[in-house]
């Protein structure tokens, strides 16, 4: 029989926003449960962090361990699973997890971040981790004295190419537009100073080349570079952005920001649906600045809003669980 739990607040995610939300809900003394399928979120795989206050330099994984340890001090249960579906039952939210268990909660905080965009080329998934990567900050050191390519033209792609340029013998930055418009000028200047980084404008990757044993060995490109339409590579880094994970919030009627497709929140991290809050990279709460600190701060703000909501409405969900009459005013 799959386990069934009841809590005041279900916090979905295991990144900076989720742990911060859990810390604050614990300190407000409401019951919370964290449900997340990958410990630490993007911070944990992002490599070194130099802009989280209080830590001049720390590995992202270690920073997330500290987040989790602080939450564990308050005995907030952490379930290593994904949220697969949520039903709004009026008095409670009924959530189903990937391990088959269910959770009833009076409120929800979505802190489930964003999904990296893919090129959707054959073998991309098969060779992920074997030459195909989505995180240059994480994997660049593995390409010392090797040849790599970065795909994209935003800040992440340019930063990735600069970083890879420090390790590789050659790095190609492949961008389908004819110039950079999104990265800060200072980044483009640094890129131009990277002697072994070659920028290929108006070029797309048309094929990943390799085999099932070796993984990725090269790519085919849409426009010849120095007479070649095939480049031999040890690795390719796909840095073409990320999409907020909106599927479950949307299924509950949560409004999105029409321009960014992110979950729309007010300044207390409330969505338009009573009892549903959101925090971190999933939301439009901090504009284009998506960082560990903004995610953590939104998690804290969401926890306060959830606490206030649960304080006003908490009896309904618990009463139902305990078999009481949940009609207005009953069992008060
Ligand atoms: C390569 C890279 C380098 C970065 N470097 C820095 C840096 O130096 N400094 C900085 O401040 N920021 C950096 N960032 C940004 C920072 O990592 C993010 O802003 C931050 O991780 C956002 O936190 P979050 O909690 O909103 O989302 P995430 O960290 O993405 O966490 C989302 C969590 O939700 C979980 N999840 C997803 N779907 C479900 C589901 N259905 N059910 C349950 N859980 C689910 C995920 O497994 C994950 O645990 C970097 C990001 C990247 C990609």
C-alpha cells in the first residue's frame, strides 16, 4: 500500500528556493514536506559560486549541502521523488509522487525551477554525459587539452566558451544569429580576447556524429567553417536557454507571465490560485536575474505567505484527514 501523508505545506523542489522555503516554514512552526527529484537543483551542478553572500568562493554542491543541513536541523521531512500530479480538492491539494505515494496539503509552494532546452537532434539524449553536456561551468575542466563546441548566443553560452577556452586546445562557439545582442558587452570583450575560441555566426548544428560505444565524436554544421562542414569534437555544450517547469502549476489554473511563460507571482510569491505559491527560477518574481540568492529569498517570502494562508485555512485540510465534518464552521 503506497504511503499517504498529510502536511500543512508541500514544497516541491530540492534547490535553493525549496530549502529556503522549508527553513522559513519550519521557523514559523507549520508542518512542511519537501518533495524533490534532484538534490540541490541547478546550484549543485553549477560548479563554483562566487556571488552568494557570506561565501566568497564555494562549490555549488557544498552550498546546497549547507542549505539542506540547516533544514534537517528542523526535522523537515525530505522525500526524494518527483511530484507527478496535483489535484485541487477544495479543502486540500492531493499530490501524487513518482514513488507512488500521495500527499495531502493545505498549501503548495512550487520551487521546481527550469528545464534546459535541447537541440532535439538524434543521439542527443543517448550521448548526454558522453560528450553532450548542458553545463559548461560544471564540465569544462573535463575538456583539458581537448576540443569542444558551445551552442548558443546568450550569456551562458558566451561565459561557457570563455571558460572552455581556458581548458581546451580549441573551442567553437556556434550561434545561429549574425551577432551577439544578449550578453553583457564586457563578456563579449572577454570572448574576443580568448585566442583559441572561434565564433561561428549564422551557423547551426545539423547532426551529432559518433557511435554508440564512443559517444560524441563530432558535429555537422550548416555553414562551412574554414572549408569544413564537419568538426571533430570531444564535447559539445548546449547552452540555449531553459524553460520554466509550468506543466503542473498550469494544470491547476496558475497564471503565467505572458511574455516569459514563467509562473506569475505577486510580491509575496502568491499565484492567482489561493493556497498556491511559487519561488525561484520558475517564477517571474525577480525578473531576468535568476540566481541562487534570488531563489532563496523568494523561497523565504513564499514561506511567509504560505504560513499566513495556512494559519487562516489550516483546519480544513486536517479536519478532512481526521474524518471530521469540514463544512463551514463545523468542528471549530
Ligand atoms: C551552469 C550554471 C551555473 C550557475 N552559476 C550560478 C552562480 O555562480 N551564482 C548564482 O547565484 N547562481 C548561479 N546559477 C543559477 C542558479 O543555479 C539558479 O538560479 C538556482 O539554482 C535556482 O534555484 P531554484 O531553487 O529556483 O531552482 P533549481 O535549482 O533549478 O531547483 C529546482 C528543483 O526542483 C526539482 N524538480 C523539478 N521538477 C520537479 C518535480 N516535478 N517534482 C519535484 N521536484 C522537481 C529539481 O530536481 C530541483 O531540485 C547557475 C546556473 C547554472 C545552470
